């Protein structure tokens, strides 16, 4: 319950600060700096070294990548019927393809599937983290490129993305030094991720002209909350895989949109308004849709 209260407080605080002009315009840029350069790297350094690999863990690790690829195809098909500019298209792919597998996913998974389920959820989240740090940044950077497209310039942006550097460090440093002494510090820094990120979303959230984007928001959330988990469920059901790992993978696939793509969209000057709308409305609907999926998963 505390997690849900925090979500509401953070978003509403940001929205109130914007509405009553308590902060300078574009102050969300400073908040985003903390999220990208401090909080996200701390999360990577804390959790990635703790992953214990096994063959069965291919399912939760592959699930986010499968959904992200499916999202790309889905939005490509949609763009054949609805005219979309590069920035809007990138936002739809990112917000539809990446779920909030950590802050919402962790407490909900633990509530439904216990500590064992939480360990699986962490792997789902690290896979999502890798995707947003590489493919996510690649798509955002490409969409924001106003000049000639250059593979080298995009790759440079990806490998200089702080969370990606932290991801690489999280794999290599534990082989050289013991990071456990700094875990308390990483916990504190990582704990700032959600409130700061959601506060930033609140600063950018504008429901004033939401009707103009209702079709795109609806299509994005249709994929994120229903098509994505249904696709994973059908595949695992057809393969007769019904382990706890499979169930948690479907459950994590049903999470509302990830916060980080909204931050990236703002950083690269994409369609910030649409990204914030999809995130905000998705969080609300996601509270109800995840309960529905927890019931459906029982048939797996």
C-alpha cells in the first residue's frame, strides 16, 4: 500500500508544482539528470551482481525482449494507418514495449507469488533495464536526430548512457572487487529513483488536451496491458510450461509502462506530452489489469 501512496504523492506533487508555478519552467531537466546519472546506475550496481543464472531463467530474461520486438512490429503496423512523426513513433514503441517491472512489479509480484517470485521479477527487470539502456536509447537517439542518420553517432550515445555504463560495470567490477560494503549507499541512492522519476512525470503531465491523443494512448495501453501479456501467456500455454518462473514472467509482462522511457523521451526532446499521458493513465489502469491477469495466470 505504501508503494501505491508514494506513486500518487510523487505524481501529484509534480503536477501541483507545475500548475501553481512553484518551480522554474523545464525544471524537470534537473530532476531527470539525477535519475539518469545517479539513481539508475545505483540500481544496476546493486541488483545485477546478485543474479544467479540457470537454464529456466531464460524465460523471464527473454520475455521483455520478445515484448519489445512485438511492440516495434505493432507500432509499425499502426503507422500504416495513422500518420506518425519520428518522435511520436519512438515514444509509442518505448512506452508500449517496456513495462514497469520493478517499482510496481516487485511489490505486486511479492504479494502474489512470495519471495521466490520476487527473485524472478528482479531478472525480468534487469532484462528490461538492459533493453532501455541500449535499444531504448538507440531508438530515442535516432528519432531525435535532425540531421543525417549516423550509426556511429547513435552508438556513441548508447555507450555513453550512464545506466548502460553501470550495467557493464555491474558485470565486471564484482570479478575484481567486493561491492557489498557500498550496498547500503546504493540502496539509498536507488531508492530515490521512483519518487524523483514520478515527480518529473508530474511536472510534465498535462491532461489539458488529452482528447487529442486519446487514440494513441488507447492503442499503446491496449498493447502494453493486454496484448503483451496475452502473447506471452499463449506461448507458454502452448509449450505446456506452467512453472512459477513462467507465471511470474506473464505477470511481469502485464505491468503498466516503465517510467524510464518517459525520462529518456524528455532527454531527447521527443513527444513528452504523449509519453507522460501514456505513463500516468497506464499506472491507473494497470492497478486493475494486473489483478485480472493474476486470475488468468492460474490457468497456466
